[in-house]
């Protein structure tokens, strides 16, 4: 129903307007008695072999929602009904911010892709934490993706990450430090070795001082060289990271079917979806091989089918996340992936 009826209607609307329309209506419909059970019956596929124990957390299945879709933790209960094994909220910054001027989200249907320059638009850490504290489904694993405010200079970036961490520490199960979005000016400079070690050490110091530290992960760009990926692995060891998320959106525009003029008219931003599939898998495979499989990797980028997810897992990912594929293929994709995993023996 989604691909034949809902999607064609949504794709007639501006991409960001369609996003808000879906969120508003899913929230409204889910308040009707029995709707949660109906959605769960349609999409939530469970099997004992799907469970995963990763960085000390028990995931009911390995298919999660990537950060960027439910930035403000508005739909966590509803997303659990659709069958996700975990949901990563954010990117959340310490203070609320509106993000970049609209329009800032564009579809490239010929490529099965999205281009966005959202700019960490979110309600701020305090509001998101309060919302998570009120959620009904306490079984769903929640990741907290954190970033810095746009007007915070890089030399004070660690203060923002620590502040966001502190605000969310009681209401999320794991954290992801996001320094790889191309949509906040200068942010990717924090991926350089020296500033990244300093930033992660400061967040990790607060984390390890807690009675129950949270798994701390780093989300990386697909545009890093092999030498930079080697640096990331060294940094992960030095700062005792629990894992990596590979990958964020790309700034590359290579190999697109959409005309160069159309892409240029859309302007700057990160590209996600099918064009990212092969490179994201390459990065996962490289990190898995170089770390000898000792560092858990959440694989993201271009997963539009069950086969795409199996490819990421075969390359070395422990868990996978959907974003653009979820928008293009609909909630049935989650069930298809989990069914394929069970058919393949749960791996």
C-alpha cells in the first residue's frame, strides 16, 4: 500500500512538508485504540534468532532507524510498532536551533536518493530529554546522536557535546558523537585526529565517571581516505569507543542519473540513499578488516532492500540503520530484512 498509494501522494509534496505530514498523521492515528497493535501486526516481525548482544545492550533485531528522521524523539513509540529494533534520535544540540533556511531537503528519485542541508534543526537537549522521559515503550533501545550548535566555535565544541551528553544520559541507551555532517560549517574539521581525540576524551571522561556509563560511538563520513580511517581506528582505541557508525551522508556527486544542472540547482548538502551503498559498504569492510572484527560497526548508507542489508552485515556490520531507504521503500522494508535474516539463518 505504501509504494502504490501513499508514496506517490507524498512525493508530490515538498520533501520536508511531506515529512511533517507523515509524522503528524502517524502520531494522530496512533492515538486511536488498537492502532499500535494493528501496525505491529502488519510490520513487526519477531524471531529469537534476530536478537543481538552489542556493546552490552540486547537488541531484539539488528534493524534500526538512523539519526535524522526523528530528530526530536517525537515518534519513538510509533516507530517501535513498525518493527525497528532500535531508534537513533537527533542530531541533538544543547540549545534549540532552527537549522538552515528552507528549502533544505530534496529528492533525487532517479537515484533513489535524498540531498539535505538541514543543519541540525532540533528542539534542544532539554526538550528532547523531557520527551524521552515520557515515552511509553521502555523496551525500545534509543540512541542519542549529539552535535554542537552552529554558533559554537570549534575550539569550544567539546563543551556542547558534553552538555548534550549530560542532558540525555538518563534517557538514552547509547550515544553517537556526530562530527561528520556536512551541513554545519566547519564541523567536519573536528574529524581531524588531534581535535577529535580531545573532544572524545572530554565526553568519555564524563561518561566513565557515571555509575553506569553509556556505550559511546562515533559517526564517520564516507568521504574519508584509508589513512583517515586508520586514524579513526587508532582514535577509537585510544578513547575507548564502543563502536562506529559508518557512514553519514556524502558530499560526492559522482555517478548520479539526475542531471548535473538539477543537482547544482539544489545546492550544497549531504547525499544519502542508493548512490552511497557501495562506498558505505567499502568503509565498513575496511574498518572491520583493519580492526580484526573487534570494534562493532553500525552500517548505514544506501540500504533499500533486504539484500542491501545482508551486504552490509556480510561486510562486517553488526547492526544496520535505515533512513533514505525507509522513505523510498516504506515500513515493509524492516520486515523484509528481518525475514531474510531468519531465512539466512539469523546472520
